[in-house]
C-alpha cells in the first residue's frame, strides 16, 4: 500500500469515531451521495496522511433495508470508510440522548438541560443501556475488520465504553482512546450515575489522550477519587497495570489552508467579499450552532460594542456562519430560535435600508468559501463557553499571513493554551469585556497585529494534525510494550 507521493504507509490504523468523515444522503433505492461532515474531529483526522487509515463509524443516516445498506457500504468503501448501522431508536437514545443531551453538556460544564433535569434523570438508565449497546455494535465492526498488527484508535465521548468491549474480545489489540472535548473537573464527572463504569472502560485502553494537560489531570483525579486507583506521573495504575494518560494537543493541516489561498476560486471569492464589504471592517464567527460556542453571548457583546461606539456603527460588519448540528435535540432547537431572535432585534436596532450590522447564515460553507472568508477577516471572534480545542481559531490564523488580523479567543477553549500569547483572551460570559476586546482589536496598531500574528502562525504551522497523530500512534505502539512488561513483573 502506498501514499499519494509513492512512499509506503507506516502502519494500518483503524480509526473508530461515531461520525464518519462523510455523511450519506439517499438519492434512490441503491444510490447514495456523500457529503463532507462538519466538526473538529473530522477536520483533524482528515489531516492524517502517514497511515493506511480505515475509518469505522456512523454515516449519519438510518438505513433499515438491506439493499440500501449494501449500496452504502460499497460507496463508503471507496473512501476507506466502513459503516456502523444504527437504527432510529438507538440513535435517539444513544446519540441524541446519552451522548448529546448528557455527556456533551456535562463535559462542557453546562450541566444537564435546564428545563429537563428530572426527565433526563429518569431516562438515564435506558439511555446508558443504549450507549453500551451502540458501543458494542462499533466493537463488532472493529473485530470484523481487525488484522494482527493494526492499531485501533477510538475517538471521543461517544465511545468511552468501546476500549473495554475491544479488550474483552482480544487483549492483544493495541487500543488508544482520545477525547476531543474537555474532561471536566472530577467534581463534575462524579455526578454522572455511570461515572465508574465509564472510567473503568476507558482505562482498558493502552493509551488515553486529551488536548490539554488540564483535561488529563482532571481525568487522573477522577480515577483516583472515584475508583481509588493510583495516579502516577505516567497515568493511572491499578494492581500493577498502568494505563498511560497524556496530553496530545491537536492541530490542523495548515498547508492545505495556505495553499488553498492561491487557488483561482478562492481568489475569486476574496475579490467578491472585498467589494461587498468595502469600507467596513469584517468580523467573523464560524461555529457549529452549539450551546458550547457562546453564539448568543458573542452577538450580545457585539451589540454592546455598537451601543458604546457609535463611530463604528456603519464601519463594521459581523458575519456569523453557524452550521446547524444535532437538530433533533431540543436544546439545539431552542438555541436556533434564540440566535435568530437576537440577530433580528439587533439588525432592527442598528441596521439601515441598505446595510445590517450582522449577517447570520445557518449553513455550512464549502472549503474555498471558508478560506476566502478567513482571509478577508479583520477580527475573528471565538467565544466558546468551553471547547476541547477549537480548530476554527487555528484555521483563521493559517489564512491570515497577508492580513494579520486579530483573534479574540475564549479563555475556556483549549486553544487558549497554545494561541493565548497572540490572541486577545476573554471571558465569554463577560459581555462588557468582550465588547472592550472588539474595540481593542479594531484599534490595534499594525505593528502589534504583526507581532501577535507571527506568534500564532508559527504555532499553527509547526503543530499540525499530522504530527499530532504520529505522536499519539507512536506512543501507543511503545505503551503497549511497556504495559505488558509491567503486568508480567
Ligand atoms: P467542533 O469540533 O466543536 O465542531 P472546531 O472549531 O474544533 O469545533 O471544529 C469545527 C470544524 O468544523 C472546523 O474545521 C470548521 O471549519 C468546520 N465548520 C464549523 N462551522 C462551519 C461552517 N458553518 N461551514 C463550514 N465548516 C464549518
Ligand atoms: C465535536 C465532537 C465530534 C463531533 C463534532 C460534530 O467536534 O467532538 O465528535 O463529530 O463535534 O458533531 P456531530 O454530533 O455532528 O458529530
């Protein structure tokens, strides 16, 4: 097996994630089209090119019939993807329920859904049962495709029960698990009824990875306080068996973005955008329409800025591109209406017959349009209330080598630890502070912008998705040997 440049692949890698890099749309009984999925996990893993990777996951669609399943399996095989078919009930209980209504908000310190606490508590057991069932379905597909020597890399909060399922079947399998969200303080994790089962299962992996040192530390504390295991500088130890736990900060394929800026369609988009917003400074938000992204808070901060700075009212525009996500979960539906209402109110208040201060789009942009937007932006606003890393901030920096725009970045995004010195860090809950940071960004001298940009550009181009994956997998290879040695002592 060879890579595109003719060099051999290093190793076979089975990447297991709930979401495949492509989502399927049915066009006929046995015909499918595939669209790229949005999200940081997909973006990062698409940058991994050294390995002969096969991707095992859900194609985002219910396919009850055999004809459809066969045709989709064939279409996905061309993209090196292997589907796990989940029926509607499992998706409802496992994906919408346990993953996105319980684990996701909890891991981002948002607690359980506000109006729904009791209902969520009641349905907890059945949703956790569905979660375990779904994880076992992923394990069955991995077992079917696993060959000796493969490395199995499980991803994210959807699959915390997977390492145990895999190791029960084959103790020699090299299994890594990586979390793309924050891991919260152990005081938060201990409120989960299934807290111990999930920790024990993750510890069945040979290597457990997080974006930041803090998340790894929280995980180790949870294991010591909840399970009574020992935390060591290397990880978590229980009766002589060590599970290595470490931080592996993710990156992006920065070269892909930098090269794209030279492409004719991107140049064309840039020209259009410059004409359209000529005479105005462009501020940009690009997010999945998720409560963790702090979109309402961001827009309210922008309103405060306009209130306090009449001079800027017709000289600045905020483009908020928010791709809808997890639309079957009620919290997400409420968020969509809330954002629409706030945007409408502010545009009514500060807009004119010919211009509005906020352009809000509820959709995904293609790669070329996205690169062009990043390139023409003067100020990017990333105001996540919590975020595992946030790759949008990295993508913005990669596209800014000509313009040297300013990044306003939440201190609660993992990226604050890597891009903090170049960005303006803010507490996204403090609207007054974010409004002041907008003013600071728009008035910043070219010299200071250049200095801040250079810091971040250097980081983004030298800490890539490629390097992240290589480091994780190479450590996983070593760790398995270490773990065996320790057990046999
Ligand atoms: P998350 O993992 O929570 O989605 P990240 O910022 O890490 O957050 O990653 C989001 C990814 O999804 C980025 O690669 C970004 O380009 C992409 N994305 C987000 N919103 C959009 C959008 N509206 N259109 C196109 N791509 C988007
Ligand atoms: C985050 C999660 C990913 C997830 C993505 C998109 O990045 O860490 O696991 O794939 O959001 O969310 P979705 O629910 O559409 O897969």
